[in-house]
C-alpha cells in the first residue's frame, strides 16, 4: 500500500466550518500497529490524517498542501532521514516529530541534524500522541 488516507471519517453531518478547521497531518509510518494507533487517536482528536510510506509520496503531498504537522517513524524501512531532509527543503516551517527506539541516540542526533523539530522515543510518542495531534489541531484555529 503506497498511501492511506483518513479523511474526515466519522464527521458526517458536522457543519462545513468544523470540517474545514481540521488539522492536516502527514505521517510516514509503515508499521501497521502504529498506523492503526495513529488512526484511532486522530479520529478521537478530530485530525485529518494521511499516511505516506516513502519520501517521494511525502514530498508529493507537501507540494499539494502544507500540513500542520508531519510525523516520521525514524525506523521506517523507506529512508526516513531522506524524507526528513526533503521535507525541510519543501516545508521547513512545518513542525516535524520523529520517533524511534529509545536506545538509538545516534539516529536521534542525525534526525535532529536533518531537521526534526522534535525527536522522541516510541514509548513517549505513543503516550503523548493525543497531545501531539491536538497541538497540530490547535494551530488551525
């Protein structure tokens, strides 16, 4: 699956102004467990979410529209550091949260150097996911 879109699921019947105020979040995550966790949390928080599984699809989405937040699994199989660097050249002002295994301190430093505004262990990302997504949503209002 190249990309998966979660657009306004569960929002039928809501006024148009509420739908338009949703945060746009792009996520480069290829782990199905984390995809489902992010999807459920995004639904709960009310965030418009799109998954990209390669740096190319992430770059293409960034060219279409500027999101409020980008999330990157730094352990993804498809060159996550390349995706971070490309994102910085296309949308440097967009907050970028990267997550990884807590023992990967070298990778964390590389991600910060590549342009991640925030790098955190997978456990903290999971614990704070609703807050992270809500922060993106609050930037739209």
